[in-house]
């Protein structure tokens, strides 16, 4: 994750926004009174959807935590999972 000052963010706002949209990488902007995160709208909505699902459907969260692994600890591919 990239961290920049608010002064740099103001100077390069267009490039910063384009980078964030293209890379799906949040950017931390630091200021004297606090910090903020710049996130693309698409990524923000996806994050909100994930949080909603995990909060309203606890069984999904539990299943994700119990994801099946092989004997040596490697994860199975999604085509090998039964759920």
C-alpha cells in the first residue's frame, strides 16, 4: 500500500486516482490532523458487500475459516472443495 503526504496527493490527485482505480491498491494519505485512505468506488462497494455477507451469514464465515487443506498444508483448488 502506498503512503503519501496530503501535499503530494493534492499536487498529483488525477494520477493518484487513476493509479488507485487501475491497481486496486488503496493509498494512505497522511496529514497533520489524521490519515485517510483513498479507495476506488468499485473496491469500496466490494468491501462493503463482503462485510455485509460476513455479518448476515455467519455460516459462510465459519466455512471460510475451516477451508479444507491437503495433508501437507497446501490449499485445495476451488474445484476440489465440496462446498
